[in-house]
């Protein structure tokens, strides 16, 4: 692995950790609903590269934006697909 590849891998790991922290924080908010979570996923997807996320989910950029805009029902399979494309995972733990 070249120094560039090593630095890029580290940056990708850090970016995924930051995205996971942001989404986790948003999920722990008291007044949080499906639309708000969808918009949070949209924001993170746009920062990560909406084209990449959309392709990983088998959608166009426009379809991905519509799906995550909060105006359509957000299906669990969509959430998992977007999170997988972002390099993060959903985890359940005891409070």
C-alpha cells in the first residue's frame, strides 16, 4: 500500500466514524421522526457523494434525493442500503 493509499484509507475510516457519530446522535434526539432521519441520511449521503450512494443502492441521484427528502415513506431496506453504501452499520444495544 502506498502512503497515499494508506492516508486515503485512514481518511475514509475517519469519515465513516464521523457519519456514524452524527447519525447516532440524531437518533438519540427526543423529537426525532422518520422524516428527520431521512433528511439526516440525505445530508450525510450528499457529503459522502450522493452519486456513489445512489449507485450502491441501484438508484439515480435524483431518485435517491427524492427517497431521502422526507416526503416519501422511508423503508427499512432503504435505510440499510444507504448505511451500507456509507460504510456504517445500524446497531442495537441495551440502554
